[in-house]
């Protein structure tokens, strides 16, 4: 039986992979400036997300999810959620 004292290994976010998925969501139809306006961020901040320099906040991840129809799991890890681990 697990106790509260046991540590869960911390997953690492691959910023460059997240950046590629954000660029994929934006596609070729929108400029960075247009997409940034839709997300409610500056073009400079979107550029940092797409360049892997910054990790999107939860608010931005939720907006990306709504815009794209993809899960936050996919945006962050590249994999669709598999449900709770037992």
C-alpha cells in the first residue's frame, strides 16, 4: 500500500514538442498575430510558445484545446489520454 510519503516521479515537459503541436494547431491559414489575438496573448508570447522558449499556461492550454478540438494531453505529451491509472 502506498503512503503519502512516497514521491511520484515528475514528468518532464518537452517544450519543443509542445511548440511543434502548437504550430500544427495554428496551421497555415493563420498568422502568428491572428492566432495570438484569438488566444488573447501577444504575438511575441505566441512566438515564444512556438519556439519552445516558454511553456503555455493552463489558460492557454485550455484555449488551444477549445480552438483545436484536441485534448490537453495531446498538446502536452502528443498522446491522447488513456483514463485514470489504477
